């Protein structure tokens, strides 16, 4: 639901240390329960893909968080798992974006995503999904199999509430343990990257 996380998709982040999944509905270690002002949960896997949701409360102005997500091409400088984020076309608040995702030990992944910004009850929602047309990805590069999710940001009296959801599978021939790493502890890096970039923007 995209910078240098993780993402982006994010987000997705992916390079963070691996977490162990002990139950289908909870991540242990950093990502389980409260930690860094975030509560992360993972749902039941379907076709090898686990739905992940994180809810965070950050002492950062909503404008600082939105600035990172509004600039889709700048996300390669925000999220450590996104090496390239290129805007291909724009149709109002609907963007088509090409991304290259990186992680240790495997080849770079590439994907074309549909990125949409829309109003949310108390703020803004950014959602993305893998585009139906992947014909323009770089020849020879591994295509991301599944990539969809959202960021929803809303203003609170403590700063910004951030809700992140993600479905991700890197595609290609990847060991199952590493796939779980992408889908699990990769969230850690995505959230940390966005949080740090938002805070750093206040210093400039």
C-alpha cells in the first residue's frame, strides 16, 4: 500500500533483521505488540501471503508524514528497500509508478503499481496495488508477485496516527523463510524509515 522502505511497500524495511512467526495472528520480537509506538499484527496466510497491519502513534505533525508519501519519486530516499521509484503517468490523484525493490541475498525485484491518494475519515489514505500491465518492467528483472496495501494518516492531539496494511510476495524462486521475512520483519524497516524521514524533515 515505495523509498530508499518499503516498502515501500513500502514498504515495504525488507533488509531488517528476521522475525520469527510463532502464531498465525502475531509477530514476535520487534513487531509484536507495542514497540516504537506501533502495534503490528499479521493475519492468516492465503496462497503464501500474510496480510499485515500496523497502527502507530507518532509525535510528528501530519504534514511531515504526508510530505514523504505525497512525493512518490522521493520515496527511494525514504524507504531502504526501494532503490528506484519512478513516476510513469498521472491521472488526477491516480499515479502509475515503477519501483525497484532490494534485499540482501536475492536479485532486485521490479513492479509497476497503481498509487491512489484519497480522503479518509480524519486525514488521507494512500493505497497501492500491482498494476495489471507489467509490460514495461526491465527485461531480465524478477517481477514482484504480490504488492498491495495502504497508508492511512490522521491527525491526533498527540501528533499523527498511522495505519499501514500490506500484502507482499517478492516473486521468483525465494526460500519460504525469506518470503516470511519479506512479509514479517520487513514491516519493521518500513515503519522505521517513514518515521525517521518524517522527523528528519522537521530539521530542514
